[in-house]
C-alpha cells in the first residue's frame, strides 16, 4: 500500500511504538489520527501538520472504538488503515493476577482489535479495499515468561490477525501483524510490570528503538506483508517450537530459571 493520501488511525499513539508508527506513516504521506487515553493531542501537535490529528479515546470498550472510528472519519474521511496498537502489559502468575487485570488485558489487547474490525470491515468489503494492522508481540508467537495474561492475549491477537487475513484477504482486505521482542518504551521499563520487564526482555535479545521498528512496519505495509518480526531470531524460535516442542519448552524453562532465579 502506498501511504500517500491514505487515512490512517493508530491507537496507543500518544507515546512509544504508536507515536513512532504515526510519525512514519505521516512522513510517508498519510493523514494520521493518533488515538490514546492521554497525550495523543500533544503528540499530534508536535508533528505541526494539518495531516495529523490527536483524539482522546479509550479502546477498552466497543463504544470507545465506535466513538474513535466516527471521530477519525470526521477528521479525514473514510479510514483506509486502522492500526490496533494500544496495549497493556500488566498481570503475572495465576495467584498474583486479579480478575480485573485479566479483563483489562483481554479488553485492550484482544477485544479492541475485533471491535474496531467489526466497525470497519463492512465498509472495506463494499470498497474492496482496507488495511487492518495490529501490534501483538513475540509473546503471542512464543510466550511471555512470568505473565499468563500477556501470553494469552497476545496469542489471541496473532490468531485474530491471521483469521482476518484468511477470511477477508480474497476480498481486498490486507492485514499486517507486528510481533516484536523488546522495544525501548515506557511499557518495557514500567517498574510494576512483570510482563515485559527489562530483565526478561534483555535476556531474550536486543532492545530496539520504536523509530526503527516503525520504519520496518511501514516497509512491510508498503509491501503488504503479514508478519513484521523486528527481532529475526523469533522466526527461528518459531521453527524450533514447531519441529522440536519439547526442546523449545525446555529452553524456555531454562531462560525462566535464569531470569527469575528459580
Ligand atoms: N515495548 C515492548 O517491548 C513491546 C514488545 C512487544 C509488544 N509490545 C506492544 O506494543 C504496543 C505498544 O506498546 P509500547 O511498547 O509503545 O508501550 P507504551 O506503554 O509506551 O504504549 C502503550 C500505549 O497504549 C495506550 N493505551 C493503553 N490502554 C489504552 C486504552 N484503553 N485506550 C487507548 N489507549 C490505550 C497507553 O496509554 C500507551 O500510550 C502494545 O500493544 C504492547 O503490548 C511492546
């Protein structure tokens, strides 16, 4: 897809990966709506461009997604590309994760994706064109040591993206799914975050800058490529997981002992 003149929406774009995605899409010629619980207006204003608009939005409910899709369409016209990037990293083990944290993880990391798609797909099918993108995680392909909610919700996000691609690909809808390991954002460094804690991620591989990840994502969208794996070793881990599952599980337990010291 050529970004020039395309109407794009990025959730979780007040900061981090989402802000970097919005910046790159804008710089490649798109109109961008940045959506977030907070900070979207300021980040959009920093672009100093009529092609960038910030909207305060909460995507953890169906109503929040509907309000966002309507406001984004009011800003620039029908949405060409929607990037469900907002995510939460809270939650850990079965005994330490309260029910409301499980619910928030599923609402933002999974249900938000399908609520947005449910609103957008009918129009895209009519036009025979549309682009759905999501930020899942390498945790959705492999797993997240220390966090059941993050592992489960990111796996579900990957599955939903795959389902979208298979179900609507022949009707002109494109899908891209971003699955990074460590990226240098607030989520990675959040002190109370067992999910993407810096120790786990540093032990697993390199920590990339959001701007570099965003350039790879934009290249993948231009090439209409499904997976974006900014950490290339993830593809090798997936191969090992499929061909030698016992060895892969053993390796993950070893990494867990190393990281958590148990
Ligand atoms: N940083 C990493 O190492 C890493 C690795 C793999 C995947 N990810 C994923 O990347 C995505 C972006 O995260 P990030 O690393 O930029 O972290 P971040 O915490 O900087 O950004 C996440 C953004 O999502 C927003 N958000 C959360 N709940 C929301 C809601 N209900 N409505 C609207 N916005 C909401 C937050 O306000 C925040 O601005 C997430 O889906 C995350 O799970 C991050």
